């Protein structure tokens, strides 16, 4: 489908809000002179102060701010690792309690974005950013002064919830300000920041723990959180537009239907005509009310039509949009693939540190420097993979007569699919044979490079394929990531002890092949599935 262009239509004139798979807009001069409907996707509804036409400088500032905020998510998940021994000793904690503080953090961080995304689709991005980072900063401060391991575990959960918001709505913010053909590159830049976290975390955590003690690690996170709060408060302008959110529009339409229904009942009570006339008038009124309700359901309602919806439990209920996202086969397949890729990344950083400590006698700081090879590979793969994704989309669109669809983007992952399993197998056996650490660094770089090359395109696809629901889709993806990473963290050490690094990462190489197979399935079948879902949703709306 062709990329959308700006029209002179006002938002209320748009006839169909429920075309989530469309990147297209059918608009020709002749359509303005006839009764032909003009189909405009909700992403390109005309809005006041359109973020898409902001200056490059402002867009870059937003990208830098959300990238800095997203680094919190990756950094706070790993920065504790070098401090675990001190925490265990000083707080009289068991190794199981330390593991619980890590695994519960990643589980909550993965699943809480569903709540944040629902709120952001009603009240905007900025409020959610400020509140969530404030929660993270508060949790970090309490951990820093904790005297019991129970309080540490509880506040780590609060940290996980607070740091998770940017995971859900960071990508949605980029969708707010960038066109689809730019998103691959920008997603690559944005996602490179949290990828540095697992590598920088052990270095920063190791240095602070050795120099100042474990509490300094969490005071560092307090300072970082404070800087991000100030950046969002003074430098960030909200990118959310109610007219472009299906969730917000559905709330508005529900309120309009309720209001019209109430007005219709009041009119029917006050009508005093003859029995026949009353019956005819009532039929006529009902007919008009039905048509009015259908119009309310099928149009994009501008925010000026109705006062801002006040937040309520039903308005921020995340489960209906969550279920809608999960009802699409192409989403399920890509979420499973994305979850496996993320679980692999989490597992390799976790177990590599253990291997280097046990068999190479490296301290926390040296281990962090080795893991930096994985981080550099990931960042490089994210940036270059994102740019390649955009180039592939542009090339295929041009070859298809200017018509594009989201699945085209996944074509860019093929170049990395052969090399990722081979890199993982290479890492498995250089670790198993205890070869020189330089070989481990090379294989870490390659594994990070190719895994994130693929992951960046899947993240951009998730946004492109869920028009008007991008934050909910990314949050749902985060749930899969968190759950898979939690399982990976729980089983990694037992598997590593029983079958060694060679067996464990040969198994991971096979799992990566499965993940790649699901991406290929979406590449070749996803468009058919997605368009079938769009048609079903449209028929459902027409029947209401």
C-alpha cells in the first residue's frame, strides 16, 4: 500500500477509523468531485501541531531523551550483578533471594508496560514518562538505604515497574513523529541505548561497588533518574495526538453513543403526539439516532468535539486492546520470535559473566569489559540493521510501483539469518574449550550484531503492522520478552552446569533457527493474515 500523504480533509470527515493495517490512502482529484469515499488511515489524520512536521532538531532532541530514558531499563537490570556478593553478605541474604531480586525485576519490567501503554493512549506520553521515571527513582533511593533483603526485593519490583514505561511507549513516541519509511533507522538508534545497558551495567556497577560499596550503585541510578525527569519536564513536548489513537477514539465514540442514547430517551419521553404520529415520529427518530451512532462509530472524532475524557478504570483497562493485539496471527508469530531473541540476549550476558568468573578468574570490572564486546556488537547491529531495514523497504516499495506494506521490512532480516545460528554455535564451543578470551570477544560481538540486526526490524514491523495501536503492540511484545527472559534466567544456570556452554548454546542456536522460521512465516503469510484481521474488524464495526 502506498505511503500516506497529507490531505486537506478535517478529521471529522474521515469515514473509517478502523483500517489498522493500512499505510495507504486512496485519494485522487476525481474522488473529491464524486461520492467516492476517501480512505485515510488514522495515522495520518489531520491534527493540530502535527509532530510529523516538527523540525529535525526537535525530533532529534526527543529521540535523545527517550533513548537516555530507555537506557535505564537495560542498565538497571544488570548493574546490580557486581554488587550481589556485598548485598548477600551485608544484608544476610541467600543466593536464592538475590536471584529473586533479579528475576522478579525482569518479569515485572516485561509485563507492566501493558498498563503504561493503556494510560498513555488516554492521557498522553509525557505524563506517563514523568510518573514512571519518578517511581523508578523513588525505588532506587529506597534500595540504596535498605537494611533488609525483603525491602530490596520489593523496591526492585518498583524499579522494574517504573523503568518499563519507556519500553512500551518509546517506540510509540517515535511512531508519533516519524513516517514509516524512517522508522527502521530511528528504531535502530533508539534501541541501541538500552542495548548498552547490559554491557555498561557490569562496568559501572563493578567500579562503584569496588570503590564506594554496593549502595553507590543505586545512588547512581537515583541521579540518572533525576536527570531524565528534568529532561522530560523541561525539554520534552508531548507527541501524542488523540485523533490518531484508536484506543482514545473508541473511548470518545463510546461516550458519544451514550450521550446520544440519553438524549434520544429524553426526547421520546417529551414527545406528545397522536398514537400513529407518535409511532411514526419515534421510528423516524430512532432511524436518525441509529445513523448518528453509526457516524460516531465510523469517524475519527477530533478532540474539540468533546471535552477531554476523564480517566477511569474502564478507560485504562488494558485487556481489550491487549486481546485485540493477541487475536492477530501475524502478531503472535512475531512476538514469539522477538521473545526468543531477547531471552537469548539476556541469557548470554548472564551466563558469560559466570563463565568468565569461574574459569578465567576475572573480577567484576574485567568481566564487564569483556561483555562490552557484546554491547558494541548489539549497538552496531541495531544502527546498521535499522538503516538496512529502511533501505530494503524503500527498494521493495519502488519495485512494487510505489506500493508498500509492513511485511516488506522483514525482508531485511534474511541477510543475518544464516550467520546468527553459526555465531551462537561458535560462541558455544570457544567457551566450552576455554580458548583465549579474544575469541570469546569476537563471538560475543557477532552474536550481538546479528541477533539485534534481526530484532530491530521485528520491532519496527510491530509498530508498522499495528497502526493506531503501536504502544499497545509494543507493550504486548514486552510481555513476551519479559516472560521469556524470566524463564531463561531461571533455567540458564542449571543447564549450564549440566550440559556446559557448548550444549547450552548449541541448543540456543537451534532455538534461533526456530525464531527465524517464524519471521519468515510472517514475511510470506503475514500480509494475508493482517488484511483478513482488518476486514473482520471493519465488518464488526459495521454490524454495531
